[in-house]
C-alpha cells in the first residue's frame, strides 16, 4: 500500500497522531486555573443556611475547618435553586491538594448517591475548582471539602468560568513519557502491518473482519461468540443498574429478571467455546501450543490490564507514587482478582484450562465419544449435588474438576461431536429447561444468583442448548455475515474492555439520563447497545495499535512458535 511506501508521510502522521493522543489522554490531569468574571445570577452559598458535618464553617470569614475524621461537608436541604455548576475559590493558593465533591438531587427527591456526584481536585498551588451539575431545580446540594481552607467564593452559578491550563514539570515529564510510549507502539504496529502487507496478508477487510474466508471456518461459532459478548454486557449492565434499584413487586421486576436470566450463561459459553476450538485434534507440539495460546490470550490480557491501570484508574493505582503503584499492579495481576477488572477471574480460568488442554487432548484420543458423554453426565450429576444440596441444608463431600470448569471445557468439545449431534433436539429442550429454572430461582429469591450462573448446573444445560441450536441449524447460521464476523474477530477484546467503558463512560451517563428522564427499560437497552458499540470501537483501535505492537515483539522473541491463523 502507498502509505507504507512513503516514509515522510507515514512518520509525520505517526508523530502528529502520537502528540494528539498524548495531549488528549493527559488533558484531564493538567493543572487548571479557573476565574469567574461574571457572577450575575449566581447564588452565593456562603449566605445560604446549611448544615455542617464533621467540620466548622464561618461564612463571613470563609474559614472551613475539617475534622481529622469522618466526612467534612456543607449540606443544603430544600434548596430550590438551579445552576450549571458550583464554583469554589480559595482566599489563597492551596498548600496541598484539596478534594471538592458535589452531591445533588432534584427537587422533591431525597437520598444522595455516588451516581449523582462529581469531584474535582484543587491542586497544590492553585486556588479554584468548578464542578458541573445538571441545570434542573435542586432539592439537596452537598459540598464536600477534604481539608482546611479559607473560602473566598462558593457559588451556584449559571455561568461558565474561564479556564487556563498550565503544565507543571511533572505534567511535562508525564507528557513526554506518554508521547514516547505511544510513538513506539505506533511505529511497531506500523512495521508489523508492513510485514503483513509484504506477505499479502494485510487488507482493510481483514483489519475489520479477520481472515474468515480460510477453509474450515465455522461461521456458526461466530454467532456463539457474538452472543456471549452481548450476554456479558447485558449481565453487567443489569446487575449494576437494575438489581440494586428495582425490588420484587415493583414494575419491571419480572422483565428484568427474565433478561438477567437470559444473560447468565455468558461465562459458560466462553469456556465451552474455548474447549470447542482448543481441544480439536492437532499435531502441534506442547511447546508450540503454549507459545501460540500465550500470544492469543496472555499478551492481549496484559495489554488491556495496563490500559485499565494506566488510563482507567491511574489515581487509584499510582496515587502514592510510581513504585507503589507498580507493586499494586503486580499484586493484582498475580491474584487475578483486580478490583478494577472484576471479570479478570474468567480469563485466568481459561488460561488454567489452556494449561490442561494438551493433556486433555491425549485423553480425548483414547476414549470414545459415548465414554466422554458418560464422563460429562457424571460430572453434571456431581455438580448438581454440590451446588444445590446446600439450598436444602445438606452438603455433598465429593468434588471433582470434571464437575466444574473442566467439565464445561470438555462439554464444548463434546457438543461438536457426531455423538452429540444425535441429541441436538433434546439438548435444546434441556437448554430451555435450564433457562426457565434460572429465571424461576432468581425471580423467587434474588439472593441466590450464585446458584444460577458460571459453572452452575443450569448453565451446563443452557450452554448445551445454545450450541445445539446453532449446530442444529447450521444451514442458516453457518453462512458468512459481515457484522457478526466483525464482532466475532474482536470478541475477546470486547469482553476485556467493556467493564472499563461501562464504569467510566456508559453507566455514569445512563444513571444521569435515567434519573432525569425516567424510562429505565429504554435506557438499559441503550446502555447495552452503546457499550457494545464503544467496546468494539475501542477493541478495533487498541488491538491494531498496542496489542499489535506487543504481538510483534512477542513473535520476534518466540520465533516461529506461534503460527499464523
């Protein structure tokens, strides 16, 4: 392609793109100086009667003394005023960072929540902060101030302050590091794409949809992958919005429990998909197997982990310095239970199954399909006893990995055998039974969600039903579809990144819209669709830059160990 041949254009483009990306990423952390030249129409909160908690406040002198414990704030109830934001200006530059947080509710509502709040930090050496809030009439307004200060102005204003950005030495150093990293990533990605182009393996179509024209590609599995991605976004969206706020007996309870039950099989599908694809007979050596799968799973996971830590939660991870932040990253990465990537455990489960896979392949070579079916039935029965006897106040002492994720891993392989094909109609019926059982359980008792998801017996049945359905009607679902192929190519990355977008972008906006406009059902549907689209866009960009660069380095280090698909 001409882009790869014109060196001046490509390097200039990469440098400009690196500068712009570094600027956009770093802009929220730059120091900002606010000034409010026009205060007409503003409400002076220093003159409004409010309740002070864990602090003392002298409005006339502006002296705010926060206690050494608890939450220091000023609370204004039955407020009845409106504005576009709260402007706080100190009498002199802050001697240390001061956190300012605003909570609010609309008139007639009570109960403050984190979803209806915004915060800003007045950094050391600066003297003002501006926090945007909705412009409707407020019922409650609460101003949290983390430390002692002297307040010059505290305004609820309809005007926007003027903003002047400034760069400290630390900001400049961070900007330079970001620029160097992004530039290095883009150069490596470009070199990798050029090598692909030289081999005839690069085109814009393959960037979006992958090489799905290769012989033996199973398009019906693309449907299963896409369904799993939609289900996992549905589950997390509903769990975070619906479950805490719609109780049994309230409108919409049954509908949302139904949708939640329909999404619970996502993790089982991911594990079964892995088994279906990984356990197929192959002549590759164990070394080649591990090297290849590390490139397909471990490297992308590490890339997305660092996206979460460095871009999504830098303050939480590196608030006490780079050294302590790297230790925190290492600890969370080893544990697989990151507070910021709560779905990381599933990736670790799949990696564990990949470690077993070469040896499970040997097992599958020496047993018949009917024997495998018997083994899985035994695992399913043990799973039922271990999972559900505790609901009756009993326990079952026999446990085996076949009754857990390993069984689901093998089940994914079995569902594509000739033996399983004889019973696809029965498996579809069992899938419906598993779904109805899950719905009935979580509808009756919302607290038993644990018994209806992940490797629970119901999910074995649902997984069988889904695979049987798409395999049974292969003549319909075994055909190429551009949209499905595109989502399937980035399925794993969509699963990895969706939590970051859900928590940082989609849910905060969805909460505000639902609170201000109502229509909970509509907004949950929009949240699911928007999260899926944003996750795809993010995966498309990140996979073809950071992940592409990391894979290029990995391939060079491992040589020919990882074969191209």
